[in-house]
C-alpha cells in the first residue's frame, strides 16, 4: 500500500477493480481542513482517463508491472502472435492492445510487453525501426528550393513522408514514436 502523497507520474495502482497508471498529480493545501491530492489516472486495460481527488491520508494498492522482451512472429486473423524470448512460450495479443504499433511491426521485431501476472497490458516498440519502401513516386530534381517531401508506403502498410531523393525498394529508419522518417538505413 502507498499513500496518495507518494504518487508520481507513471505510478501504477489497483483501484475500483482495475489497473490504473498515474498521469498527473498535484498536492493542494486548503485554507481549512486537510490537504487534498488531485490526480489524473489512465486505465491500463481500456485506456479511459479519469480525474480523482483524494484526502492526503488515503492509501492505494500499488502493483508491480513486469516488462518482458517478446518477438513478434506473425498475424493470425485479427490477433498477433508473440514469443517470450526467455521461455519461448507463444502468446496471442489482441489488436486493441497493439493499437497503432502495428503500423511499424514486421516479423521478428522485438518489443517490450508490460505484464501484470499473466495479463499483457501494453507493448512498446523500439524507438527506431528499419523498414523497406514498397511504393513511392519518383522525385524530380529541382522540384523545390528548400527540399520537399513525398508520401512513401512501407512494407508494413504504413505511409510516411520522405524527402524527394528517397527511392522505392530502399530501407529507411522510422521513428516509431512520431512516425517520421529519420534517415536511409
């Protein structure tokens, strides 16, 4: 158990029958009465966000979320198959858990999966991935004075903006957090 005055950004707790992550907190001292802690929590299962106010004497049940390295194997219908890199056990994760990360995942990509017990809560991709451009328009020399961009479709189906000199069938580095082109690989 932790006191609500010990909450920090990223603290994970169990309350109201769900798993929650603290996004924001502030300690308020009123003129009369006790102090209050105003918080913003995100439900780790559904993604909903709620604001809660606690008295400074209240306590919450903290939880330990373990990060496991897993390898993306393949897509089976709508579900995604992953393999635990330590036990070689295969795990099926739903598309709602994967979210936008699927745009930058290709087979054999290693990801970090946040686990609470036997339940997967979220995945984190590496900050940069190398993907092949499968379709883009040819860039014409002298199109712009300051360097323009054009859309390029990647092997995973995602579309990113790339400089005009980048051609089809080359590998590029993409930032998975922003979805932006970084450089040629």
